[in-house]
């Protein structure tokens, strides 16, 4: 086995160059994916009125996206490993942009369901593919800040998405001659296709393909990454497809990440509606104001992620994930006791900040014990299982709201699921981290 080459062999200047070239480009793609997933929450009011949807139907439409997404996730990541990130991510973005643009023409609940199902198939593999792609560039010691930089794009997507949705709801009819919520799908589809073209033009598959790196920098990066892979294999990391898909460690981590993400999607889809409900705002300007207010927690989340990364880099991945995850669950519990709009927004800020801060730190854990084909399939499996929460969460939340007339019981249930996931994380994550100490569980 090769001697381990530490990441100090690569200069800080090179890491900055890689981060600035890679993360914004894939981050913009991820921004569009989250804007595209959450857009039903921004336009829930006017679209529901036009298509005669109740909360349960809206939740089902939001969740159907994840059926196709989950089915295709693992094959998509294996295809990315075979064909390269540049070609495969471009393919994903072009097909999903076309489906999103076509969603502007839906005229009933059934056609909306079909569009969301097709969108899931089209977009499947983007998140897992990007997470796999980052392992081709950043070794373990660099992943805390690299993953945080990338996951910052999720709250950024909500910060961008809220005013974009509000503007199109207000002026979309005048700009495009169609309902504001339809114009949102049209604009998002066009922007997604444009970003896909930029990915194809500028995203290198691996360090050796980067024209903006010198030969010495390429060699140092490739040697560092190859040495870490050899070290992982020597310490018992999984390497094969079957190993990853049948590993108890991988399934336990998938369960833990499911719980983290379960707290994310109901808020992403229903937050504007929750704010409108608790502030008693209905129709027109009140709905647009709720959309704008729903962007505040994501600003707080972005700041929390930046603050936490300085601490997280000096702590184990499990600790760096568990603490903000607990904060996220506590925020949900506080939200259930909120008697006014201001307190509710504060509680949601706490919850969203905790959830988003936990996400990048979590993805440091699987990379410890997975490499090669196992990394491609294992990362995809964890992400696909977690995305089942994207189907269950919104539908579950919408159905409870329809049945009880309140979001309170849904928020309590989501918090309980997050606490259970935290217990799984502390157990399974610690076992995976023994690989850092060169012990095989």
C-alpha cells in the first residue's frame, strides 16, 4: 500500500482555486434543483385556487417528485461514474429544465401529478452525483469546508427563490401573459437549461482534466486523493456495489439522514402557508408577504452554517452533525407553541438553521467507509432513502393539516422523527468513525 500523502502536499492556494472554480458552478445547479422542488410552496395559494387543490392534494403533488427520484438515484450515480460528471449532470439539467417549463401548462390535479412524477425521473441523481463528484476533488480533511460551501447553496436557493416567486406572482401575467405561478415554472425551466449548457462548457470531470490547474497542482491533487483511497481500502472501506447495498452501516446512515431531511421538506413546501395561517393573511399582498417572510429562516441558516464550519472542522463528523440536528428538532418543538407570527418565525429560523447546518457535516461520515463503486452506490442509496422523506413529509403534513385544520400535530411528529434519527446517527455514525481510528467495526 502507498504511504499516505497528507493534504499539506497541496497548497492552500490550490485548494482555494479548486473551491472557487468547482463549488459555485455545481452550487448554482443545486440552487435551481431546490428552487424547483420548493416552488409549489411559494405558489401554493394561487395555484391551489386555479386547479382546485386542497392541502392533501398539494402535498401529494409535492411528494410525487420523489418517487421517480428514488427509483433512478442509484443507476444515475453509477452512470455518472461511468460517463463523467460533466456529461451526466448536463443531461440531468436539460431534461429537468424541459419538464419544469412544460409544467406551466398543467390544467388539473392529474396533470400536475404527472408533471411532478416526470420531474423526479428527470432530476434523479443530481444531488448524489454532486456529492460523489466532490469526493473526486476533496480529501477527508478538506470536506468540512467544501461540503459547507456547497450546501450553502440550499438556503441561498430559498433566499433567491422567495423574491423571485413573489416578483413573478405579482408581475408574471404582465410579462408573459399567463398566471404568475405558471410564469414561475417557465422561467425556472429556461434558467435550468442555460445552467446545463454552462456545466457542459466549464465543469472538468477530475483534477487531471482541469485546464486552470498547473501540472504540479494536478499531480499533487491526484496523488493525495489516490493515497487516501488506498488508505481507506486498507482500513476496511467498502468498495463494491453489492457490499454497499447490503451494508447495515449504509442503511443505518440512510435512516439517520432520512430523519434530518424529514424536517426540511415540509417547511420548504408549506412555510409560506404556515406563515399566512398564523398571521391570518389570505390572498394577494398577504400571500406575497408570506412568501417574502419565508426567506428569513434561510438567511439565518446560511449564517449559522458559516459560523459552525469553523467549529465543525475540529470535531468528529458525528458530533458536528448531531449538535445542529438536535437544535433543529428543538426549533420544531418551539414552533408548535408559537402564539404569534414573530415567535413562529424565530422558532423556524432555529429549526432551519439546525437542519441545514447538520446536512453538510453528515456527508463527511459515509466517505470514511466507502470508496469506488461502493461510494457511487452507497451515497446514492443514502440520498435516495432520505428523499423518501420528500414524498412522505409534504403529503403527511398536508394530510394532517387537512384533517385537523392545524400544522401543530405535524410539526410535533416531524420533531419526534428527527429525535429518533439522532439516536440512530449517534450509534451508527460512531461505528463508522472507528475507521478513522483504523479499527474495522
